[in-house]
C-alpha cells in the first residue's frame, strides 16, 4: 500500500538517491567483511566530523548499535539507567538483555523522555553497595528523545559531569541524532558532547534519515572499539560485504547530506506544528510531533489520506522525513487547525 500523505514514520521514507548511486559504485570486488577500502575510511571521516579521534563501525540496525556499545560498559551483573520510555526498553524486544547477557535496565523518569542527574540519582542512590542488589554501570540517553525533545549543551554537560562523578558509562542512542544536531545549529560535536567530554559511545542513526540499512557505532575509546569489533562478529553483525554499508554512511556524510536531510525533516515538522497550537504535547525540537486528538479527529484526518500512528487513547504521533513534501506538511497543519 502506498501512503498518500505519509507521516507514519521516517523509517517508511524512501532511500536517498545518492545512496543508491554510492552502493552501485561500491559494486566492485574488494576485500570482504570490514577490510574493504570504504570501511577503512570511516574512522577518519568521523574523527573529522567530531573533531577528535574516534572509531566507527557499521552495523545493520540501531538495535545492534545500541546494544553492542552498551555491552562494552555494562557487565551481566550490572545495570543501565534509561528513561522508562526509552527505545531500548520499549521497542527493542529484550535485545539489551540478550546482548548484555542479562544486565538490567533501570528506569528513570524525566520530562519529554529526557533524563536528568536528579532523576537518575533518585533511581540509583537507594541501591545498597552490596552483591545482593544490581549496581548501575552505565547511563543511556536518546538524542533526540523518544518524544522528539533535544538535549541542550547545558543538559548534556550536567549529565556528563554526573556520569563522570559516579563513574558510569554514558551512551547516546542517536537514531535521530541528525535531527538533534540540526536543531542545535548543525554541530555534531554540540549534540554529543558535554562540558566534561563527549559521550563514551554513540549510535549514529542514518536509516531514519534517508539511509537504507546501515548505522554507525561511534566509540571514543580505542580499547572499547576493539571490544565492539569482537562482539559484532559474535552477534552476527559482521557482514561479509560490508563495503555496501560503508558506502551508505560515506554517501550520507559527503557534503553534509545527513545534516541537510535532517534540516528538511525538521522544517517540515515546524510547518505541521504551526497548525497545532495548544494541541502539542511536547516541544517540537526534531521531526516528531505528538498531538492531542480524539478518535473522531484522527478518523477525520485519515479520511483526508494522512497516515500516522495513534499514540494512546487521545493523541497521535506524526513524523516528518527527509523527503516530506512541504505542501503535505502545510496541508496537515491546516487540517489539524480546521478540526
């Protein structure tokens, strides 16, 4: 079924033509796995992007990116603090427990699905320091959050300082990292760095932003990156023709395509938001909108060929993408205004 006016998910968006072109160019014999020339370029490109040395490894899914990174900082007997509505808790089918061999996810609360030092402390401070209770080993945050809210530099700074003080790893799920970076002025460094340094690991999302089947695990510690290489193979994510994944990522990085795509999606979200007024449940700081709508109002929008997800009994989620047409975004905003 073709979606006439698609706001269902950025996962449903088309693959950007430049990625098809890049994969076609990669369709020549080269070394298998990650020994090809394109895979060999990733570290240098991401080091330049973030302005500091890092290692970048491709994987096929965001779930694998999150879990492989977290496995380097959390032992099976430990715990990862995340928001109660974080993707790793709600939408990854128990994968963190599988990849982390039973490690526990510890749920914290926070406005807009964002964590704060105070919210994390409320969860971990009551834990006794003995073998009878699971000890926290890491913190996982999402940039932008599950409700489309972006961590500011000050918020990241507070979390980074807290993680450092408590000796906890800090991982960032960046499924929509590009949208957060675009909202913060276009700097990936700003979107992933606190005053005390960068996050320890980042799942850099590309698939929601015009990619086909490649995400990047970014590790800012070379020793931890080597762990990910072994874990990736063991987990079945070391693809034998890795050059096609590398080709997608490099094409997105070329001339800032990743950022341009995200900026377009964010702008389309603002066009929709212009018609939502006080119906918005959260600030629109990326490409997701959560809108208060009755069942009858949702039916009215669907009768106009708008595709979207219900979000609870009285709200809906709309997601814009790199290829959302401006006229569709404006039309949706007007349709919501007219309800």
